[in-house]
């Protein structure tokens, strides 16, 4: 099925059925170059351009909460916490499986005119560190793995498996249609990021999103990013030959304000 192309006007639009209390609380657009000027809407209204035109000033702090599915099975929940730090940024990812130990991932680095520049990434299982990755931008060397470390030439714009989603959020369409070097700490891939088209995501209502996809060596990674909400990923799906992990947003908190939250189910309706 061909993707829908419901293009928004270049000047942007508010999410449908918005709570009147939210009107006027939108952040001002930010320039992708980081120069502090308002972004100028592009002449076209393609999904990629939309992420530039509708990007908002990127927040200092946000927490995204997801339900996590392994295939069709609800396997637990997860949180992604984004923070700007005095020297850059930090991302903390916590996955809470229904069974088994918790999984954690952290990414930290600097922020510059070209977006995120990771310096260290690590993955943990319970309290044990599994894989790590260190980005030596001066020597242009990426060191990764566990135990016996491996090295690879570090390419401009390289990301880790979670920072890449926030690089898309921060840079909008300027981060797309590029072959991005990405590490999971265990392996190194090249993500050819491309825009598939418009796709709504259900949270507390249907939220307009742009679907970004990468296909690499039989693996698929997809991000549904929301231009009306800082380009944050409302859904992340990772699929390889062995498994599918699907993260679906149920709550978005920006600063101290809850911006999106899926209504809690009324169990009384299921009494019969």
C-alpha cells in the first residue's frame, strides 16, 4: 500500500481536537542551524520539509513513556529521558520487562551546529554493563563491544542506536536521506534514513506523524516522529530476522507539563 501524502500547509497546523487549554502554549520554531533565529518554512510541503517547518524550540528536558511489545506480546514498559546538560546532552533509556532483568541504555555527548555528537554509549542488563561505545572525534576512531574491544573509523554524523532518533528530532529533515553510521555498542551499521510518508499515531487522539525508515542488512528500524511535538518519536519499531521490538508512546512529559497521555482504561467496562 502506498503511503498517504496528507501534506500540512507550510505554515503548520495544530493537532486535531486540541484541548483549548493547550492553545498558545506552543513553543516558537527554532532554526536547525542553532543560531537562535526562527525557522523559515520551506517552500514545499513534503513530509521531510514538514519536520523542519514545524519543529519547535527543543526542550531542556522531556520524558517519553512507552509500552514495549515483542512481536504481538506486551513485554513491558520503557522510559526515555532526554536532558540538556551544561556541556551537551544525556539520554537515559530504561526498559522494564514483565519477565527478566531490566535493561538500560545511556548516551551522552555534546550538541553543536550539526546536532548531537555522542561521546559515550553503554548498555546494561540488571546492574551489569554489557556493551559500550566510545566516540573519539579527534582521532576519528569508534571503539565498541564488550571484553575484547573492536575499532572502526568514526564517520561524521555518527550516532548510537538511541541518539539517532533524537538527532532526527533535533535536526528535522536535514538529518534525513543520509547514510548514518550507527552503533548498538555490539555492532556498527549504516542507517540509510529516508522518509516514507505521513502516518497518524494514536495516543490520546490521532497525532499527525512522519514515518522515517531505515533498511540495512535485512534489519528494519522505523521512527514515527511528531512535528507538532518537537519531532519526538511517538513510536519506534526495530525488526531483524529473530525478533520485532515495538515501542508505542503512552505518555509525553515536556518539562513539568504532560503534553500527551493515553487515557487509562476503565476496568468497569470489562466487568462482563
